[in-house]
């Protein structure tokens, strides 16, 4: 029976890795873990977030500081990435309040085409690589709306199929064992066998927080920086207390997403790159376990 002929709720068992009887044998048990909508919207999200982050850093470089409120404090911003000369040598730094951190070579001052260049984020982190605010904004605009459209498709499908209720809300049993799950993750022990058929409690809580908290905050803060959207929805400025606060929230939320992605990718690598990638490309996930086969 082929995978295409299999009921999505039924596991597909194969013992292609079979060894002589009486030996330990690993059964490959494939289960359908991700639907086509989840897989497509996942990879569109990956593309959009990559383009948005790099073009966003290009935009940030035009004014590399974070402010709060209505007006910009050009003289003493709460947070800034800049450069100056120390003992006759240019140095890059990040300043938070009255504290400075030397970041020469990465932030504030970095090489561009072989020359030290004063810019907040280096050329390899921005899109385009050279200083080009207009192109950066154009790229950001296109992928921002693609990101929103992709998110709406995912949300509509998720509510229609009860995906969020099933996969984003921990069960009572999972809540009772969440302490053990946290310890298992800290020890890099990941679910196997039948337990791997669905998201664990930590995954559900994290995905819920990102999908319904962090990403909407990122989007709405971005909208608040748009004069056109402010005119259509003037309450946005009042929600954030000013365009500069919205800009800072947008920037910090973006790096919250970066932190999530770093942890997410690390866990994908640690828990099995091939199996996880297969599930997000084909939908099929192996929950097989090693068993003793007796003659």
C-alpha cells in the first residue's frame, strides 16, 4: 500500500531496515503530521521573515536608534547604534542609556567592500547590501503584505479545521506533566514513538504565543508607522503612545521572532534534522522505535 493510499490518521509501517530475527530491529512508522496548508504557509513565512528582517535592518540603518513616545530624541536616544573615534581610531558601539558596548566589526562600524564603514548593521545582514533606503522600503512593503496574506490564509484554515484547538492548546494531561516536559527539554530528551505524533505542551504554548501574540504585535506596530494606515485607523497611535514607541516595539518584536527562530532551528537539529525536514516538506513524520524481534 502506497503512502497516497493510506488514511491520514493511520501509520504507515515499513521494516526496510529489517535485520535477522532475534536482533534489534527499527520499524519505520510514518504518520501524517503536517497538512499541505501548514507546510506551504510555513515555507512562505520563512521566506517573508527572511526578506522582512534583512530589508528592515536596511531601513533601521537610516536612523539607528530607538525612541519612545511621539518625538525623536536625536541628541540622547534611549538606545542607539553608532560609531566614534577612540584614541584616533574609529570604533563601533551599541549604547543603552549611559552604557556602551564596543561592537566594532559588527555593529556601528563594519567592513563594506574592504573598507571600514560607519553603519548600524553590516552589509551582509541587510537587503540590499549597500545603503539604499528606497529599495529596502520597497522590498519590505511587498513582503509585509505577502506575510499578512499568508497569515490570514493560515488563520482561516486553522479556525475552520480546529487546528488551533487541537495543536495549539495543551490537553489537561499535558498540563499535568508540563514540569517533566520542561526537565526533559533541558536534558535534550525529546518525545519518541506515539508521544511524537503530536506537539508537546511546550511546543503548543510557544506556537500559540508566537502566532497570536508576537507576530500580531509585530504587524500592528508596523502598521502604526504607516501615515496612510494611521489616517485610516487613528486609534493605533493612541494604543502605542506614539509612532516612535511603535517603531521600537516593532524592532524589539522582530528580534523576539529572531530569538524564537534560533531556538526553533536548534531544536530541529537536536531532535532529528532529516525527520523534521521530511515532515515539513512531505508531511510524513517517523515515530518508529527500536524493538526486539524474536524468532
